[in-house]
C-alpha cells in the first residue's frame, strides 16, 4: 500500500517527527542517482524543473522501500511502498496523468513540443524516450537482492529460535527428572515423542557447545609429549585457572586428568612422527579430552 512520506498537496502517513529523516533518506538516494525509472523536463539552463521518478531507498526505520517522487515546480508529492509492482504502476500512472493534464506548448512552426525531455513510459512523448521494461529489469534485480537478504535474516532468526527451544526443552526435562517430559508436553500442547525428539536435539547442541569450549589438542601438543624429557610423560588437562592442555610426568598427574601417555601415542603412530600422521590422531584424542573434562567435573 502506498504511504505518503512528504507532500504539499495532502497529509503524510508517517510520524511527523520522522519527516526530516525521511527527506534526508530520499535526498541521499537522489544524490546517489539511484533512480531506476525517471521522467523529467528541464528549465532554460538545463536543470530538472519537473521530475517524476521511481527509486529504491532505505527508510529511517531500516526498511527497504520503493519511493515514487512527483517533484514539480509548484507542488511536491512523495510516496513509497514495499511492493515493486505497485510502485511501477503508480509511477507510470503519475507520468500519464501529468502528461494529460499539462498545457501544450508549440514551436514557432506550430508543432506541439513534447512535455518531457526524457521519459521511459510507453506512449508518453519525450525528446529522449527509453524502454521502461528494460529499466524494470534493473529494479527487479534490486528487489530480488532485498528479498534474499530478508530471507537470510529470517532463516537465521528461525534457526536461533529453533535451537533456543531445543535447549530449553532439554534443560527443563533434565531438571524435572522423571515426569518432566509429560508435564512439558501438556503445557506446550505437543505429543510426548515430539517433545522428546526436540529435547534430544537440545542435548546434542549442549554437548557440541561444551565440546567446542574445551581446549583443543594440537599437533604441537603431541610433539611436545613425544619430545618431553619427563619420566613417562602424559598429555593431561590442567585445571588451574581454567582448563588447558599440558605435559608432565605421569607420577605427578591425577589419573582423572590424563588424556594420553607417550607410550600410548607411540603405539598409535609407530615410527611415523610427522605432522600428517599426528594430525590423523587428533579427532580420537579430542574425544578423550571431553571424557577427561567430564571426569574432572565429576570428581570435584
């Protein structure tokens, strides 16, 4: 639906406190030569004296809109819409109406002069005539880009809301214990199996986030373990001032903190101690990190 944003011939449909901000947004688009459709006539010095234009802009509230501007020498009427087809139809209607209502002027030879110096509206006479359909193609490309950005934003919001529900279901059911799932199912008007499925996915997400927050074992850590001068060295989780991966003598490390010993690592890699071989072991060793972190938490 068309919305009046600035006019000398009718009231506006926006908050009057935002009128100046809307005007600045349109002026910025005009300065950027953002017009995708335009019909205008010039004065004696070549300045645009009367312009009807269609252009894309972002309003002060952050919404992408299509503005249709009727800027004459005596009157002004600016409107906008989020519907490109409506904007195109309004623009062409305005141009035809202005053409039909204008007083004709003639050359010295008595020939009628075109009202417009330039126009892209079919059937409207101008000194320079352009194809409106081809200009609409450019506008539709902009509209498609806007639609894609809006889709990505809504898709991101949907994913965030979905994960938030999954985690919330998991936490409340685990907090309530036996019977929590059935109580929640009744509260949210879903069947028990559906609630369980959502909560299971929430538990997976929580586990993934917990794993991602753990220290990551690196190839450098494994080299440090292999080259350590300590007696029977082990790679372990040091929980002083947060968790970190460290290497120390097995006799000086709690068994609950041990990730892997040098002896075990040597059994895995043999004589191949190059980076590529060590890198192949990281995934399995990282799984142990999660188990060790859980053991440390359980033994606090």
